[in-house]
């Protein structure tokens, strides 16, 4: 059973450039350009916040003062 799954996976092959283009075009048609920008911005901020939380670094505010760490 496991070998059948591997055979199917290798038969289909990896996702290439034409497939990525079709996926991006479909996403643009479904969500629109503005909504995709908002989704990308939100994902980027989430990843940034996650990395900051994992590393334990203090964030600096605009004035250059360190923000206090919040513990949950």
C-alpha cells in the first residue's frame, strides 16, 4: 500500500513552473490583487512576530525605547 502511494507521487512528479503559474492565476481570480496583498502582508507579519517570540529579542519602538516583554 505504501509503495503504491510512492509510485503515484513519483508518477505525477514535482510541481513545475507552469503549475505554479496556474495556481497563482487561480488565486488572483478568486481573491483579487488587493486581497492577496493583504493575505501576504498578514502572513509576513505573523512570521516576523513568531521569529521574534522564538528568539526572545526585545523589540524597539519608533523612539528607540525598548518595549517591555510581555509574558503570557
